[in-house]
């Protein structure tokens, strides 16, 4: 919980000293980042003591590990390198956050050039996911045996029986308000769904990284475009992160260029 115990801020308030090691309230920095409202001083005494006990245990165990020579191990060396790497990245992000900016014009340009990201195309559909293509083909054959007005009912029945998708299985494969423009959805699934007409199902299995799907489309809503004013803040934050990442990557590239790197022959 407290990976930076020994990297404390000397000007912070001391909360405990263990075997000569002074621990300040800067150890709560990570918690403060996750929850800006976190205030150690405002905690009930019992909760304060719980935090202190965890810190004391960490210091005692760390000191014992040193006495046992574990600070000389390869694992310790790599853990320290990873910690320093993360601390450096955090410091870069902290500094760049104060200096890097994105203009409204840049945000507007990104919006215009990537307008499809901001168009919601919701669909209500059902799907049956199975592991093997033959299973999907058999399910499609079963659906084809019932009258057209019984297709949805049969599809739901088969989804509950065979689908391996836990999120929709018990609902008869039903997924409501699936945004077909969501970049996280398997593209093969989206491509097939967009071609379908309402109340139809796929006659051949749709293969994705998850397995084989049989899709029943109930309806596709009219597309809705989010206005720039609503997504402007989100875009600015995204572009700012991209700029910061590019600056850090360039710094790392320059450091590598001046480093002495050798590989074993």
C-alpha cells in the first residue's frame, strides 16, 4: 500500500517514527490522488490507527528483509528500477500538466476530423455466443425450423440454453442500447449488425475474438451526434494527454540515444 515509504517529503508532517525511520504524511499522496477529499487528520482515531499500523508493519518487515539481505537481490533491484521509472513518469505528468495546453481550435479540428467517434448508433439486438462454428450453425438451423413470428421467442430460448455470454445469456441474449459506433465492440460483429434489417437474424456464424455469434437484430435507432459543446472538455483532456505522452516519449528517446546500451553476444 505504501511503496514509497522511504521517499518521504522532509518538509511534510511526521506521523510516526519506526526504528529511526521517520514517516511523514506524504505517504498518503497516492490516496490523495485517487480521492482528492482524503484527509488523514479528519479520520476517526480508530481509522488513523489502522493506517499507522499498516505503515509500521511495512517498515518493520522492510527492515527485517534488509537484515536478511533481500535488498541485494535481483528482484529488489528491478522493483526499485520500476519504482523510480514510475516516480519519474509521475513527476513529468505533474510538471507537464501545468504547462501543456490545448486550444479550442485544436479541439474543434479534432472533433471535425473524427466526427464518427461522436455519433451514437444504438441498436437493440440479441446474440448467442458459442465456442465452435458447428455449434453456431446448428443453432441457426434450429431457428430456421420455426415460423417467422416465433423466431424471436425461439432465439431467446436457445440463447438461455447455449450462449456462453454471461452478461446476456439469462436475458435471452438481449442487449439494449448497444452503440454500434463504440470502438470497443468487435468490428466483425458491428459490420454484420449494421447490414441487417429489423427482426432478422444472421444465416451464417459471425466470428470474432470471443467465438462465434448468431445475431438477431430487433431495431437500430436513428444516429445521434453529440454536439461539440458537450464533448469539448473530454476532447481537450484527450489531446492534452496525447501531447504530454509525445513530450515524454521524446525525452526518453533522447536519453536512450545518450545511454551506453550493450547486448550479450
